[in-house]
């Protein structure tokens, strides 16, 4: 728990520093996400801050809906929450497309509940994220798709398809 508090504090400090240096452009995002390793579907919400035309960073929250899995000692209901901090390096390909490699860290809270005896197991672990994405360059609304590998003791594969909306903060002086 202490390590989680330190990580949260460093993440908050980093976000504050990034907000001070950002080009005042923000993207908010909603997407469908699929964990191909656990075969779970979910929803992704994120907010990204653009540091310049090439570099953006942001927080993502993934909710993986409960799914029933058969294991050696019964049926289990498995669900998860993931909290990610990722950095994208945006590269335009012509006028229509942008591709981006991404990297970051995530923390996953997983819950497994045995349906027969109500045994409950909760785990939490950090992951290192690496992947790539592509998005369609439109004025403000931008459809996109990402493939991400999250690795720790095990590697999980995610596919995300969604839409983002980008806008600029106005200076209210």
C-alpha cells in the first residue's frame, strides 16, 4: 500500500508539471477494449495532454466487465480495473493518418470470485505497457485503434477501438 501511495504521489506531481508546460490542448477519449489474454471486454476512458505537436501523455481507466471462467475447482467470475499512464509519440503519415508508438505503466486490480463457495481473491500488480496506435486526422473528433502489450510476470494483449475529441484550453485572463 505504501508503494501505491508513493506511485500515486509521483504520478500526481508529474501531471501537475505537465499541465504547466503543455500547449493547452487536451484530448478526451472513450473506447471499447478487449483483453485477449483473459478474453474480457471492457470500456476505456482517458484524457491526454499534448505537450507539443508530437508528444502527448495521459491517464486511462479501463473497466473489464465480469466474465465467467471455468477453472480446476469451479466457476469463477473475473473482473478488473486498470489505471494506466501512457506517453504517445505522434507521427503524421500524410494528411489523413497519424501513427504513434506508446509506452507507460499501469496498475491492475483483479477480482476472482468462486461461484460455488463464494471464495474471493483480489490481486493488484504493476505492468509495463508498450504498443502502437493509429488515428484518423479529422478536425476535432478522431477515431483510433491501439494494440498494447502489458507485461509483468505475465503478458496481456489488449486491442482498443474508440473515438477521441480534442480541444484547446482558453486563457481566461
